[in-house]
C-alpha cells in the first residue's frame, strides 16, 4: 500500500510502479497528507500500467533527450535542404542541461524554463525552431515505437514572432548597385560579382540555387533558366523544379559567367568548385551600396589607437577628431540588406509593375499564391485603394490645402545622433539629405544593359 515518510528534510512517496516494483521518490509536499496523496496517485498510475490501460515507460526512461535528438538528426533531417542550419541550431538543445534529462523526466515546465533562458539571446523565431525540433523528435519516436508516452512539447506555447516586412532594392537603386560591382571582382568567384548579383535580381534565385546552378540549366535558345538544385542537393528548398524565363538584359551576364567558369557550375570558385555556404554575400552587397552612394549617412571614426571618438553626418566631407586633430575616417551607413533581399527585390518590383501574383509565385517557386500575396500583395498597384474608395460620406474634397512647411533639418540630421564637433565642416545646406539617382548618369556599356527598367514597366521576363 502506498505510504509517505520523512527523510533528509523532505517528504518521500513509496509506491508500487507499473512493473510491480516498490519505488520511492522525493516530493515537494510540505505535509504528510499531501505526500500520501501523491503516493496514492503514483500507485494508481502504476496499476493502470500493469492492466495495460496506460503504456509502460521505458526501463531507461526512454534514453536522454540528447540521444533522442541525435537519432532524429540522423533520420529525416538529412533529407532537408536546411540540414546544416537545423544541426547547428540543435546544438543549443544537445549541449544543455535539458539534453541530459531522460525522456521520462522531461516535462512541459522544464521545456518552458529552457526556452525562457533562450528568449533574448535568440530571436523568437529561433526559439520556436528549437521547440519544433524537440516536438518533431518526440512525434517520430512515438511513431517508431521508441517512446510510448505523451509529447511534452504539445503543452508548451510558441513564441510570438513580430512580422517583418522584407526590404528590397528600389527601382532606381538596382543599376547603381550593379555598376558599383563592375570594377570590383573577387578571388572568391570566377566571373566576378556582377553576373551572380544580376541573376539573383532578375530571376529571384536563392543563394543555394545560384551556387548550384549548372551550365546545362541555362538554355538560351528556349530562353529558360531551370532551377532544380540547391547547394549539393539535387532538389530545391520547395522540392520542385521550376523554370524561370531569361530576361533579355540578364542574358549577357549569364554568357560572361558561362565563359569564365572552369567547371560545369555557372558561378563557381576560380578552381571550379562550388562557392561555400558561409560566404557572406550581404557584405558584398552593402559595400556596393556604399560605393553607389545609396546611404543613410556616414559615420566618421578616429583611427588613433585607443580613441573611441566617432560621429555621424549626412555627408563624408572632411572632419577631424576634436581630441587629436587627425582626419576622421568616413564609413557609409547603409540599409542592413541581406543577399536574400535581392529575391525580395525581384518579387517587389514585379508586383509594383503590375505583374500578376500567380506569375510572381511561379517565378519565385512559392508553394501557394497566398504566400506571395501575404508578403508582397501590398505593393501591387491599387492594392485596396479602390476598395477603400467605396467608403464615402459625401464630404467635399478640399483642393486648396496649404503646403506643409519643411524644417531645414527635418530630414536626415534629426534622425542621427550628433556629437560635439560633428558640424565643424558641415554647411547648413548639407543638413537636408537629398540624393539624385545615379542611374540617369550611367551609360549603357557594350553587352550590359541597365539592370531593371523592364522590371518596373512590364511583368514579362522574356
């Protein structure tokens, strides 16, 4: 019969488990009555297990959480295009105290406590990924007969992920960026950066799809780019092959890449091997933005060892350190665009030009047009404008509305933190940041047309 006793400063419950063995466990009870109630509940659960009404737990507690995750990682995860990302993120679970618990010891409370520790150091979406990995591992273990108990992740809520509208290059920014890449080749890629970035912008390919693109995937006669691979895998992220029309302005870039490639890849390293996953193409993009003059401002930094002085300004005119008198080094402040945002550029400019959502979906390879509309629908011409126009109350439309006065420094300078001395060489007229598009001053080079005028005037990509 179940009982309770005091030992070592706590109340213990003694009961017979599902295999008919007497066990004792420490409880959190503060009174003997509560400890006896816990013991009776545990014994009742053991009786249900002996009668086959509940599954018996594994002798070893189902193994540890880390062992379960390693078993899961060597199974279905190997088929995922994002396998390396999953394995890298799963290290948070494998190397934690949670990973050393047995499956029988794992509770929703312990999972929630672990995830709470990750809130802050990790983004909410990444925390949800960790929760998802653990939940999928338990579900697979249940189907495979490795674990007969409940999935403890089911009672752990997901984190709320803030919706982030993707950034993209505006229509007048694409040409200057590609021009800024013209004279800046790299030892990392055989053909230089321009063909790779042009293909990403015109065709909307992902980074892995670009790096895995082969010469046989480029058909100039049919005007088709076949997207069938991602990195070393013979399938794309969506698991489907798609065919993207080759834009007339993209064709010269592809011909340059094919001629420069020493292997069957379109964008390989100089030795013909595939570009590495860890290649930070967003840094190449941001440097190109700086060279093209597409900046939010400039950060002027003193380069004297030990000096921490820096100041922001709307221009890169010469400034000096107020402490040492040395010239300050100007660094462009650009939007934190990712390389993946070039794919958003393709979709955004196509939607703005009036291209149908179904066509954009096919070009990007989205599984559902709803996904395309959710992300880019607000960019479509007249999106909801005609509908909201139905709301009318018959009020007269005011035509003589006085213009809103513009403060001299209402633009850039009001948004940048200023430090003493930052205006030493700044004229008053420089405080209002205005930038002309350099696209109009660029001349078409032989074989290379400006990059995206057609994206803004037609939904066709042939």
